[in-house]
């Protein structure tokens, strides 16, 4: 950033245009400007982090839903395989028919 024409470079070197402590940052940029740039970078980082996290949450929810559906399907298939086995199906039917007389 070039130094404006209306500023005397000798006084600038002496710190006359700085804050009360005479501090002036590199090439005419004061600490307030550097702080503002830092805040912009911080805010941008926060926004990008929130976008990343929301994407990850959506993907995780989708994966959880898919896993849940797969587990339900597996359990259904296991139950159906037991019911298709006639011997096991007969035992289950007899156990439900005579619940009080069945033994463990």
C-alpha cells in the first residue's frame, strides 16, 4: 500500500502519524487496519467451519438412516428365515398356542 502524497515521509519515520505510542505498521498500515483484516479472516474461517460441520452432520444423518434401514432389513430376513423353516415354525406355533404349558 503506497504512502499517500499528503503525508510527510520524514514525520512518518518519526512516528508522528502513529497512535499515541508512535506505533505504525509496515508501509503505512496501522494496527487498527491489521486488526480489521484479522477479524475478517477470523469471520471467514468461522463461516467456512460452520459450512463444513453442517455438511458433515448431514452426511452422518444420511449414513445413520441407511444403517438403520439395513439393520431392520437384516432382522426381518432373520425372522422370515425362522418362519420358513417348518420345524421351527411349528415349535413357535405350539409355544404360542400353549404358553402356560410350554417348558423353557
